[in-house]
């Protein structure tokens, strides 16, 4: 592990990389619904796989770096919190979906999950 930010703050570095990874993931999973509706599903799958490649280039190092400070369950719950934090603005701002109270309830459930997985 290199010195500097990566070795002194692995959880923070992992969170930053996972956030960037989630941006790619969200576009790979859902962006084709906006831009490729007229194309065959297999074309959308190929485009999504191409986008997902960049997701994995960030996600794999994020989990490896994060594993130096966090347990497996903690990494997973952090990933889910980040996923919802990225998905909601994407759904509302980019995809034009209405704001739903269900996003709040889902967030509260994730806060509970984070509490239980990160408590000492």
C-alpha cells in the first residue's frame, strides 16, 4: 500500500472511489433507459458493459483500500449508502423522475443499517 492519503485514510479514499464508481454504475444500469430506448437490448447491454468497465476500475481498488480499515459488512453498507446517495439525484435530476417519499424511507433504513454495522 502506498504511503500518504491511501494509507492514512483508507476508509475516506474508499468512499471517494466508491462514489465515483457508483456514478459509472448508475449510468451503466439506467442511462440506456433514457438514451437507447430505440436500440436493441443487446446494444444497450454492450454499451452498459463498456461503462461498467470503468466502474470496476474504481470499485475493485476502493474495496481493496477500504478493507484495510473496514470489515466486509461495513464496506457493503457503505456501498449501499453511497448507491442511494448517487441514485436519488440521478433519478430526479437526470432521468426526470418525481421526488418520492420512499427515497426518504429507504435512506432511513440505510441509516439504521449503517448504525448496526458500524457500532462498536
